[in-house]
C-alpha cells in the first residue's frame, strides 16, 4: 500500500518542524540557562563555563521563588474552582438536556469559548475597575457608599482566570460524561444506592479521563499566562511569566530568563506526568477526550 | 416526584441559568459599551453611536495590526496544514524505527505553555540571525498549531479505506496520482476543518507571539498595548470586531465537525 520510496520525502517536513522549531530551540534554551551572562568580549573566554549559577540565584532570591510558588498554587486553585463550577454543567449538558435543547445549550456554551482571552479579560477589567459596572451596581443598590477598586488584587486575577479558562475544563468533562451508560446509574439506584453513592462510585470514576484532560489544559494555561495578571493584577499580583518576560525585555538577562523558562517547562511536564500517574492513565487516553 | 426532588431540580436549573449569566454578562458589557456615546467605556448610557467603529478605520496602527494578523494567520494555516498532513500520512501509513518518539514529540507542544515555545524560539532564532517579526511569528505559532492539524487529519485518515487507493492503482494510477485524486479529496472536510482551527488559533494567539513579534503587532498584541495606554470605548469596538470574526469561524468549524461526525 504505502510505497517505501515516499518515506524519505515524507520524513522531511516533520523532522524540520520537530527538530528546527521544538527540539533544537529548547535544547539551546536549556544550554543558555547553564551559562553566565557575559559581555560580548568575554564570550568564549575563561569566564565562559557551564554553571548552575542561574538556578542558584532563582532558588536563593525569595522575590523570585515566592512568585513561582504563588503562581503554581494559584493555578491549582483555579483548576479546582474550574472543575467544581464546570462539573454540574457538563453533566447537565451530557445527560439531562435532551434533543433540540441539548444542541441549543451546547451552542450557547461553545460560543463564548471562541472569544479571545484578552477580550474576556478586558471584560472583567471594565466590570471591576473603580468606575466600573460592579461598583455602579453596588452603589445604586446602596450596598457601598463610595466605589472601591477591585482590581490589582490576587482575587481579581484568580476570578479572571477561572472565567477565561473554565470552558477548557467543561468540554473534556462533557466528552467523557457523554458516553456514560445511563443504565449503570439506573441499575445502582434500583439496587438502593443514593445519589451521593452513585456520584462517587459510578459518575466520578467515569469522568476521570475528561477531568484529567481538563485539568492539564487549565493548569497549563493558568501557569503560563501573561495577559490576565498584567491586565487585572497590575503591580499587586505579579505572575511568574511576567518575571520571565522582564528578564528578556527589561533586565536583558537571557540566561536567567532561560533558567526561569526551563523551570516552568519542567514544572508543567511534571504536572502532566503526575496527573497521569496518579490516575493511572496514558497520554493517548487523555488526548481522546 | 417528592418535594425534595423538586427543590433539587429547581436548584440545578437555577445553577445552569446562573452559569449562563456568568458566561455572557461580561461579553454583553464589552459589546454594549462599544455603542455608548461616552468618552469612557462605562455606564451610564449616553446614547447610541457608531463613532467608535469609525475610529477603527482612522487608526493606521490598528489597521496594520489587523492586516498582520490576517497575513500571519494565512501563513500559519498554509504551513500547518501542509506539514500536519504530511506528518499524519507518515504516522498513519508507515512503520519505522523511532516512530513512537516522533509521535510523542509531535504532540508535546499540546502540553507545553505557549510562552516556553516563544522563548525557546526567540533564543534560537537570534542565534541563527533571524530577526523577530512576522516570519518568526508564523514559525513560532506553527510549532504548536501543526500538532492540532495532525490530530484532526490523522483521525480522518485512519478511517479512510486503503482499498480505494489500491483500486485506483489497479486501474492504472501511479501511487502519487492515487493519493492526489482519491485520498486527498476524501480528506477534504478534515483539511478544511483543520485549516479553520489553524487560522483561529493563530488569530487568537498571544503567549507565543509576545516573544516573537518584535516591533510589529498582531491584533491581540495591539489590544493589550491599547489597554495599557488607557481605557477607551474604541477598544470595545475592536473587541466587537474580534468577537464577530472568531465566533463566526468557530461556528463554521462546529458545523463542519457535526457534518463530519454524521458521515462517520
């Protein structure tokens, strides 16, 4: 069927892509992170050796690692919040809604999914700012006397992110719940199981692949975002990617920036591997959802 | 139905309504304020105007950013669909040593933060003397968008009956002709769908682009800079245009996907 002669030709585009855009650049970033930032004249000189200095600086400076830890913990919180909010909606969409209503509801939920992250964040900026919609409502209703700004806080950033990434949790959950055989639920109920037991022993185990896929997506987006904290957090809530960006464009220390970036990469891949191991899943199974 | 069940049902339904409100109110605020004749993107309502949309046409930087986004989007679509389809053929049709590794690497961008891709390529491109700009942005975005195309095209290719290709060859077609005249036409819906996804992902992208765009701007980068300079309803008007384009493409993709699912 597939002619062997074509194989070398077919190998060219994927190898150029994977080699030239993924493997080599990331190895180069890794290499750079283990070198010193030196003036041009000293490159290749005796000072130019491999060293773990950049990683040590990262570990020793609390300004750096505290932001890193905070970013990771916030991303975990956002992932959990997204799951708790999205699960009942995904279940409704997959198992309760019927026929035409299910299609309409699906469309109603999918449409905001296509709206850009920046536009969604801008929306929350307009709501949370001092002259914003939320304050106008609260003042009009008499709950507060003078408007306060809700921006530039960790809370604003977490709220904005949970909103921006919610649907990346909802759709994988929906996909895994959709093929749940409802007769299993009925059988359990006939045998006397209450709702909590059905949920714990049948529904939740069934949606694990979807939940893992959704968690990976949300965590990755939350941990790697620049826009949401930059727009809603200001100086009050610095995120790790902003630190990296500043190394590249303000401090012009690409070596330290690469060390930060590589740490973030290891953390992300570690999160994926940890989730897969914890729930005994393979990557292929997760990608199916 | 017992009273408790009824209460639970009403609560569930109420939650669903609340969720939809949560999803749509922020977008409604952005869109409504684009038509408000007030110098600030805030209420109270001071009358309907299309003036903010007219300002889009008078802003050369914004128009250039939109143009850049379209050019980059088309470049990414062409590159990603070509490379993604070639990779799909390779992985679905051939056995060779190292295939598992290649497959894993091909899908690895899906589980990597976009900023990492942007940073690593910024470093690498500066090594080889490629200045940041539209070309580096096309390459950078394609690095992960190809993976999405690969998933979509490979899924369709797996369902394709190879006997059709063999029949074409029995009737005198060369292997290449058989692929060109028989296989690719049957992949068309998947190719179109993956093209739409590629364009959308490119048009939307911020994280990878941020590090590779240099002194130019795409639409998302422009909106971000504009917000930092100060709030103006003009940004709302741009957002409306952005929403219309991406939602339109998104719905087109969804329709295609459903038609595909109905055939398969």
